[in-house]
């Protein structure tokens, strides 16, 4: 049974990815480590607790993480995710995060279960960079590492050059991409292959609680702005790839990440070969079938 820990800045697509993981058969979600990004850290922490509480999964530990990047301040994506970060009002959580930090939790879990934990990072990479700084060699103890981030040799989505997660903490992105650890990277070029149209989204239904909540989040996102005709999938692809690697084809690369300046957060292929399996093609049909299976999404 795969054990996964999700490092997240919940966020609309993060929430859907988390619900996918909770709904996937024979997967143990061993924890959510929170990082600032889409919304301020405190809001993301509240969202993680509230989401788990709402679906009856408060058994999953939630850990406080970084409320600012290694250098500077996080950008925000509340224009996309809404002020609360999740487009479905959730009751105040009745639970609290564990007392330890995300970094200490990740270090302890990876040391205790070497080669058993799949790490899925779907926010700025600050927690993972801090983990590797404070506990060198921890990332290499993961069974696998799947990351959503970057816009390799392609335009960004928060600046013309940079993708949001890399832009929020370019130094952390640089350190994780150059830690020498094998990882799968789902960047914007991959995400731009997968989208759900407004019409398709509004025609979907689910009879399962997690699938229904995920759909309400998606459908409310469309209803929040009449100009929204399609929704790109970001974190959902990284989560699906972590659990079902065949959903992607990849090529091995080394990456360069711009740490500062006007192109901070930009990412380029530095060399072929290397530890990063960069997503090339997404099997969209298989991805949508996985989401349909796990979340019980059906066309009306
Ligand atoms: O660029 C997309 C990424 O930034 C996703 O992880 C989304 O949740 C935001 O964090
Ligand atoms: Ca995210």
C-alpha cells in the first residue's frame, strides 16, 4: 500500500489532488505538510484541516510549514483560488495541526520508513529545501518524489518567465532540482495538455462525498467568474503521476532555475540525462479515467 505525504498550499487544485489521494484505492495518506503560496500559510493550514475534517479524515496529520520562502516573500494566487483558497465554504475545523514542524515530521517519517514514502510536492518548494538543509540526505530516502512546478523552456503563468511554485521560492526550487535526487517534474508544458471546459465541468455529477466535494470546488470556481471557459489541471497531474507513473511519458534532464532578477523562477533544460524525469506527454484519457474512478465523476 503506497504511503504518501503531500506538501501543499491548498488552493483549489491542491484540494482536488488531496481528495484524489484520499479516494484512491489502497493509498495511505500519511500526512499533509503545509506551505504558504496560493494563500497565506495560516489560511492554507486552516484549509487543510477543514478539508480533512469535512470528509471525515481528520486521522490524517496536518503539519505547519513555511510561511515565507528562503528569501523574500510569497506571492499570492488568491485571484485564481479566491480569498479563502477553496471555492467551497467549509466549516471551521475541529482539529489542530500536530505540534511538530513539517520539516521535522518529514525528516522523521523518511528516516523511519526509508524507501516507503512517496512525497508529492504541489506548492512552493520551501519545506523540501529546508528539509534537505536541516536533514541532508532526507529527500533521497523517499520511495519517489513527484513535483508540480516550473515552466521548462516555456512561458510562465505568474510572470512571462516563471511558474507560480518556482516563482514563490526560486532558491528552494533551485536547491531541490539540484539535490541530485531522482524526481518526476510536472511542469506547465505538461499541465497545458489537460483542461476541463466549463460545459463539461457543469455536466459532471458524483454520488461519492469526496467526488461531490471536488466537483463543487471545480464548479464554484467556474461560477466565480463568467469569463472562465476552462480549468487547467496542475496538482492533480502530479498526484496522479505519483500513484500511476504510466500517466506520463518523461525525459531525463538536468535543470537550471533562475534564482533572482527579472526572470526569477524561470527554468531551463541545462543538459540531457540527469535525475529529473520531466513530463513530456500526459495520457489525458487515462488521467481523466483515474479521476473518474477515484472520485466517481460521471457525466450527467
Ligand atoms: O502553477 C501552478 C501551481 O501554483 C499549482 O500548484 C497551484 O496550486 C499553484 O500553487
Ligand atoms: Ca499548489
